[in-house]
C-alpha cells in the first residue's frame, strides 16, 4: 500500500473542510427551520457538500 503524496493529503484536507462548512450551514438552517427530515438526511449522507448546497439553494424555507 503506497503512502499518500502531499498533494493528495492537501486535496483531501480541503475537501473535508469544504464539506464540513457546507454541512454545518445546512444542518444549522434545517434545525432552525424545523425540518427534521432534511436534518437527518444531511447528517447521514456525505456528498462533499453537494446535497447541502442543493438544500440551501432550493429546499430551505424562505423567510421574509
């Protein structure tokens, strides 16, 4: 088994940080807006931020 290169480690670190930021924002909004189904889905499914961005863009409750 080969070791990861510095570039691979850097890319993995960036991907993890990217995903955590989007997941945190989406989970916060889903919890605050009383959307437990979205909260559970976002918590369980890891999509590198893609599902979180879709939720934030299209499915969160719009506030006036």
